[in-house]
C-alpha cells in the first residue's frame, strides 16, 4: 500500500484578479478551491496515474471536513486524524500576480496527537511505500520525520522524503529511498551557490554519502538530474511547454518518479516519468492528469552523464 503524510493540509483558495489594486475593493475574474499540501498533491498525482493510496495527517474544523470531502470526491482515500480544536488552514493564492499568497497557520498539534500518528504508522508493513512531504507546523518538533523513520527502520518500507534543510538532513541516516531538493535548496545545505547543470552532482553524492539512496534534483526550466543509487547519473532537459502553474510541480515529480519505479524498477523510466509528471503539472492550471503526463512523456529525453 502507498501512504502520504501531510501534517498541515489546507484548502487552497486560488483566485485571479484583473488589475489588482492595493487598498481598493477587487473582484475575482476566476476562482478555484482545492485540497492542498505537498503530500496531498502526491496523493492526487498517484491517483491520477491509477495508483491507489491513502492520505494521512491531521485535519480540524469545518475546513478539515471539506478537505476530506474534496479528496473523497477525487477518489483519494484518507486516514486523517481529526483534531478536537482549531481548524485546518486556508491558503489564499493570487494567481494573477505570480508568487503572491497568504498561507494560514493551521491547528496546534499536541504531543498526544503526534503519538496517535505514530501508532497509525506502526501498522505499515514490509513492501509499503510512505511519502513524507513538506514543512511541518510550528507546534511540532523539527525531528518528526526522523522519529517516524526511526520507528519504521526495522521494516522494508520505501520512504520518500521531500523536505528541506535540517528536516531533510536529520532523516538521511535512515536511508530514504528518494529525496528531491532543487538546486537552490541543495546549495543552501552546503553553503554554496549552485547553477543548474552537472555541477550539482558532487553535492548530490555528498547526500548519498550521508545516507540518501536516490537524489533527484529539480532545476526548473533547466530540467532535472538524478543521481541513482547504483551510481548512474541521468540528466533530462525541461520539456517544451507554457508555464501556467508552478504549484505542485515538485510534488508531481516525486509522485511520477515513484510511479515509474514501482512500474518497472528501472531508474531511467522512473526519472523520465518524474520529469514528465512535474512538467505536465507546471503546464496545467491544476495538477496533471494521466493523459497530460503521457503526452509530455513522449518528449522527455534523458542521457547518462559521465561525472
């Protein structure tokens, strides 16, 4: 079974406003509401690709009810823990002005709530796949992903971690099957300014030396690089297409990679699927459908780098 964890899910209220003016009453020209959060995005792409999965995490209040309702409507199973107090956050995104958004804080997670999640994850079995995605609420300890992996280390579970900074570094000794920093995040970890291209490979290998098995580096319009567990390095240019929505592209890449890996156990195929899924979502107003991913996959090329 495949599971995703989103510790602070949201309702994303996405609007466009023509001629937005500060200090004035503005009216939307389009609006859309979606369940949000990195793990939820992964669940959505996996479902679109025909892979059944269960979304885990926390929900609270009427917004939490709506997050679950919308996921069920999309065909995604859920196993969220419902909190007694607070409400799941609403994130306001102004799509007509790139990068403009206001994100809510979300409910407070108590120690007892964390233990409930740990007990839930203790039911995972050998062969299961677990995605740990995104930042964590301020009320949770920053070693939560590490604690989860420590509890599960005696089982044959494929764990994917899509996080940054210390949150990522703390899990590396537990050998996540896949991590996906972008080249900026990779540079921040090592205090270096990295430009897109083969120069990122030595830093990705450092992360492997620290415990990561496969390192997938996204480089936006410059494509992506995979440093695979067997030592092979693959590079793919970005497919051609019009950028419409960068939100969820990285999550789509992670989901696409694992969907490809589970299908064929082949690094090149998994890498191409990851690039196709990430790009297809970037070229779409919403997260990509299976048809959109298949169309982009036709133009994804990859080469082996000798570095």
